[in-house]
C-alpha cells in the first residue's frame, strides 16, 4: 500500500488523471483518491517513489 499526500487535486478529472497514470504503469493497481484530504492510496506493486513520480508527472504536488 502506497499513501501519498498530494496537492492540487480538486475535481473528478484529477481523480481520473491520477488513477489512469498509476494504472498505466500497474494495470492491477487499486487506486483511491480522497480529494477532501488530498490523499492518494494505491494497492500496487510499484515502489512509493515511482507512484509519486507518476502523480507528479500529471502536474500535482506530492509531499515528501
């Protein structure tokens, strides 16, 4: 389980963009996005830094 604090997400487009980015790298990933809390949780075999990079590539700020 990877959990990231992410800034800049505000709508369902953000949810789709983040989910699709992670699932493109790991099609089996289960992704949950909590817009209110600014959290992305992913059940994935990808390492945390890879998931963070994928989210950042979509234009969102990932907290260290």
